[in-house]
């Protein structure tokens, strides 16, 4: 049976005492000591895993001051801190065994925009793309780019001196920092900005902070004194990431000093940055992108310098491995027309070249490059196979979206070895890049490793991710070998191992890069700011006389814990194991469908990454208890009395399973993760697996039985719909249902019912034998309508109108008998019942499939369940039946129908989360269908409506459901006239009716109206 699970990772006494004292202080932020919260913050986008003591979410700068001031007292001088933003580090940058200071939850405001002077002031926790959303109306953007821009914070960018595409033109984050506000280790506040050298003669002129005065004077003096050594030793690179930027703290002629340059790139080891003043870049008036296709990756690399010489703004490259992974991902539908195949050729490399600026300049550069490329193609030179040009801004952003997703896509590589980040942001002089990469590849080939490559060839930075299995001890040892080899190789070519993402645990390579003298200066600076080594200790450098760095390449990795889970268990939970921490599920935008539960709570425990991490620990703890998880999944529940007792004792007895349950029950089961995540982590799938096991020990809530039984009970309730509605919809019943079952706003059954609406209609009276008797040549005229529980019983008018539309199109509809789909049972983890329901429905649908007539379903979530969950649970027993979505079917039908003249009708389509992520081309399909019917359809990109099946009907979810609706749906609906609104998902239409006060049409209903109008006018 499922045992009580204890993690044994209790907080150290000094931290418990500190957190108790902090709770008693004026600190106003959140303090999270839950094991689940600690686990989620124990990983980032790297291979490392360090469990923190707790997580602090300060609400403002004063909270950080209070926290550090308290820690400066003698009793708490051993308490350490690490500031954290988006958690996108690739080498454990913000990981710690101390306390996490997460500024992303609350300290995420854009404080001031000064368009006249071209600067902005922000809090450290604001996400980079969110900042650009705020700047766009003013005609500016914050130009340093990075692939994680939709979840990386400005504070994180400053602390790692981040940059990415276009850095040759736009520079790095440090090039845009005008001033910083930071909290020092003693809790005092320090403002830093450029200072004239003359002011340094009197420290009172530079700061009113005594510690700040000391820091400014000491750093200014040592960097001036060591100027010659610094100039000679520091690599001559666009990417001069050093940790502490000794070189640029003084300007070239030593007339101006700026301590901010030391803080930028310091990875939180010197101070906690709370605010930044940043300079801005005007948005270009014209942009053009050229996608150049090559016969090899080497050709793409060697061609890049000539593209830089053509004064391109950006030159990005990807290899064939990344391209092929992109082709298999949801992202490809958006870029396939922009990167078309070259007939008879194989594209093994791609350079994406962008020109940005004023119109005349861009057109001249573009024309010049096109002439050169055309000539090279005609001569078969430089390995150029072809090129495509786009000057459409949305299309350019789609290309960058594909490139940005490349980081995560590599995690989708098949097999146990996955491309991982540890030596993947090396930088060398651009002119040496091709030769360097050839040697790099030779190193990896020598170890018989697969790898993917992509990056910023214009800046000499290429991301190389070798494929290793961190659950394999030998592969973990190989990581160290390769890391040492790559570190030596970068030095050989005059480069740096950390060219873009900061050092993290790679600080051990510092002495070989900087030499003993300058490395000693770095240690001295760390000692000045943080003498007791308490700010992100173990990273970059340690103060002299405090011992070696806490962390290095060999520090604890996630694989150490994952390998404790048996292989056969890992294979049953692939989504849990494959999450690589890229964090795309932390997408900030309320207009993205990716993880609504994280968006509405701001709690990383309530995210796909968080849930996968908690499940891995759950599997590990079960193995430690000697429990066979696979056998447990097939076991029978404990007796009712034992489950009652366990449930009553749940508040008394700690069980880690409760923390996992708390995370998973917050999931809306919208499946956006399975489509949007680069590695296709499917949370609803392993959520159902967990529920199935968890409720062997504990009682299920009554609402689970209500949801799981709804498909079976609906036909019985529909036998007397008015009586059922009266019994369920009156105020007293609704109060009882809410209090006793926890269910609210249940919809009323359709009156008249579908059976009554179709009484005597030809579509009724399904007869398999009669259909089998129809000649094969006539079967194409028939359409089999597959019922679903929600539309058939709660929106029967829609089913009727679909049947009428089929008839309008000159075809013959046949309503198939109602068969439960099973999705509600799967969502609630009744896996045995789901398997039986799915097999029964599959058997029936396979029988009907043999007729060769198209089967069409209305609700996207239910139709897609046939393709996904059925295949997962039934395997080969699913059979080959196919149920089409209405838009898929119509797309084929209109090929044989004449297009209708424009009728001046306009509509706006709102998609279902599951539909838009699993079938991203759906919007284009509906648009094409409506155009054929003479109407214009516009699709809007939105987040989740907040209903998600029955999630929004559960009382405990009501407030979150409403908040999600308000995030993007409410304001978008308010801008559109009600008759123009079309919503394809039943749950979404229900949510609109509940919170917007009207029931929107389904696209099929609008098409019927258009067909009727056409009939009346012809």
C-alpha cells in the first residue's frame, strides 16, 4: 500500500530560529518553509540540485533590508542568501543550500518611463518581455535579448550580464545599466551610478552610506592600480563576462568611475540588486530577415563572418539537429513557410540574418546581401543552398520564437542521453569560431557523443549541448572530463568558457583565466562586500582565507537523486523524468495558455516544472521505502474504514504525498503544457497516475465521484430534464451542493433535449446494418456525428445546428449513439474506469470506422482525448478509428464547394486551451473555412478562460477561475460585439455565460447562419 512518506530534510536550527525572528519583525513578504517550495527552488535550467532551507518572497526593498539586517546580528551570521529571479540559470547560478530571496513574485513593477530622456526605472523582478510590453507604446525597447525573455527577470539579466541575439549591435545588459539600487550585506542601501573621478577625493561626495563609501574608494583604487594587468589579461571579446568587471568600472580615459559595472555580472555575490535605471533603444522603423540555408553546419559557420561584414544587426545559426527537432514541435507550424525545403537538397545548417534600422538603410543592406547570395547559389559557392526573405514583423518574431525554443527543444531528443547545459556558452573571437567549433566537435566525437548547436555566430558564441545521461555515473564523470577539456580549449583560442550565461559553479576555472594576481583582486572585492561569504556563497570567488569555493563542476546534480528511481519506474513516468527545467511554463504573459495555475497563483509549486520536480522526489521516496510503484498502481484501495481513519489523521501525520497532492490538484488539466513545453511534459497524465495511487490510502472528495459519474448519469437525468433542473438549480439545492459536495454553478440540462429536438429527423435511428448496406460509392455523402456529454446534454441546440449545417452542405448526417468518452474519469484519476470506458468506446468507434464514413466531434477536448489519452492507455488496443474535429472535416468538405461571395460579416474566434496547443494550426483552418463562406474571421491569442472542464465549477477553485477569466478573456470580450464572438470549447462558452452574462456562438452556428444567408440571396 502507499505508505506515509517523510523526507527527513528538516531545517537547520539556526535557520528555523532566524525565520521565526523574521516572522516577528516588520517583514511583510512571504516566508515559505514547505518542502515542496524548497524542492521547486532546488533546481534551475542546469544539471544541479541544491535544496535551500526556505524561500523568501519580499514585497519591497524594505523587506530585503529587514532580512539582511536581522541576519547581520551575531546569532544569525551563518545564515546565507541567494537572490533569484526567473531561475533560468544553466550552471546553478542562483542555487543555494541557504535561503532563496525570490524577487519575481512581488518586486516586478515598471516604476518610471522617461521617453524624452530614453530611460526606464524598474524593480529587479520584472520579466524582460513584460518590460518591453510597457515600453512599446513609447517607441522603445530594452535591447539585450535572450532566449528565456518571457520568464527571465531584469535582476537576473543584470546579475549575469545577460545578452543574446544582436549583441554585436545592441551590446549586453551592462551596456544599458545607468544606475543601480542595491541592499548590502549589512542591510544598508547603496545607489551606484557613474561618478566623475574628481568626486572620489572626498567619499562624502559619492555616497551617504559608510560601507558604500568604503567600497567605492577601495574598488576605484585597486582597479586604477591594476589597470595595465587588467588590460593585458582580460579577453578581447564582445562577451567580456568576468564575474566582477574590473575592466569597465573605469572608462577608457579614467575620468569616470561606476561601481555598477562591478555589480553587473556579480551573480548576487556582492549585494542584492532591487532597482535598476536602464537606457533604452528606439524601436527600428524597418526590419528584414534573411534565412540562409546551407549544405552543412560548417558552411553556415564559415559564411557567418561575411554576413557580419555586411553590417547585419543579428546573425544567428542553428544546426540540423535543432532544425529537425523544431520540425517535430508545435512551433514549426508557425515558421514552415518561412524556412521551406530546397528541392533535391538537404538543409544541414541555417543562418538567420536580420537587418534593423531606418527603411533606406535596411533596403540597401538587404539588396546588397541578396545580390551576393544569388551569385553564390549560382556558382555553388560557400555551401549556400538557398535563402528566403521576410520583412513582416510578426513573421520575424516567429522565427526568433523558434530559435529561442531551441534551448528546450534539445531536451526532446530521444533516448536516455539528453543534450544538457554545462559548457554551452563559450565565447571566442568570431573570426576563430569555425576552427574552434571544429575542435570542440572533435572533443565530443572523441567521446562518441551526440550534440546540438545553435547560437550567436556574430559574437563568437555558440551553444553546444552534449547529450549525457545524468542518471549514469559514468556519464556524470564524463561531464567533468569534457568540462575541463572545453575550458582549456577556450583559453587556447583566446576566449571564455562563460560567454553569456554567467559562471555559476564554474568559478573554479577563474584562476586560469585571470591569473593569480587578478584572481586575488576578485577575492579582495568579494571580501570587501561580503567578508563572511554569505551572499550566494560558493559562486565566482570566495573571500581570501575562507577556504575553497563551496561549489564546483562536481557538486550535487539532479542525476544523483534521479538515479535512485528504478529505470522501470522512470519509463512509466517519462514526463516526470524528462522535464529539463527550461522554465517555459513560467511564461509571464496572461495571453499565453501556458500554465494558468502558475499565472493565477504566482507559486512555482503550481507549475509543470514544479509538479514534475515534486513527483520525482515522490518516486524517489517511495523507492527508499522499498515500494514498487508500478505494482502499487495496480493495487486495490484500502478498506473504507482504513481510508476514513487515514483521512482523519491527515492533519496530524505528515505525509509528503499531501504536498504533491496540493500541487497537482491545482492543475486545470488544460494540457497546455503537453503542447507548449519543448519536451512535452504532460502534467494531466502523471496527475491522473498520482491520483489513482493517492486515493488508495485516502478518501476521495465527493465531487470527484460526481465528475467521474457524470457521463453515465446524464442519459438518466435527461429522461426528465425539467425535473432534474428544478432539483439541481433551485437556491436551496445549490447551497446544499456547494456545502456538501463543493460544486458550484452547475449548468442546466438542455430543454428540449437533443432527442426531442431531433424527434422524427432522418439523422436519428442509427442502424449499423443499414449503413453497412449503403454502397461504398455513396458513403462519402454521409457524416457520422460523434456525441459528447457536454454538448449533447447541455447544449443540444448546437448539435442540432451542426446537423442542419451538414444538410445545408448537401450531405446526410447520422447521429451516432451516445457513448461516454471517459475524459472526466481520467482527469480525476479513476484510471481503471477510464480504461474500461475507453476500450468500450474504442471498440464501438472502430466498428463504425470500417464504414469509411467521416466521424466528426464537436468539442475539442473530447475529440483530442480519443487521440491522446486513448492511445496512451489502450496502446495497440485502441485501434485505428479517427474522429475529426469539425474544422478538420470542414476543411476537406469546402474543397468540393464553390466559395461564396463576401457577405461583410466579421467574427472573432476564441480557442480552447487544449485545442490551440495540441492543434496550433486550428486558427488558420477556421479562418480559411469562414473565408470560403464569405466572412472574415479573426483569431485572438488568449490565456485560459479559467473553466477547463469542471475545474471552474469546484468551489475551492472559484476565485482562481474568475481571476483567470479576468486576466485576458474579460477585457478582450468587452471590445467585441457579442454577435461576433465565437467560442469553440463548451467549457469556455460556459465561462463566458457565467462571468460575461451571455452565451457566445460556436463557429458552426455562425457558419449555419452564413449558409442560410447565402441560400436566401441566391
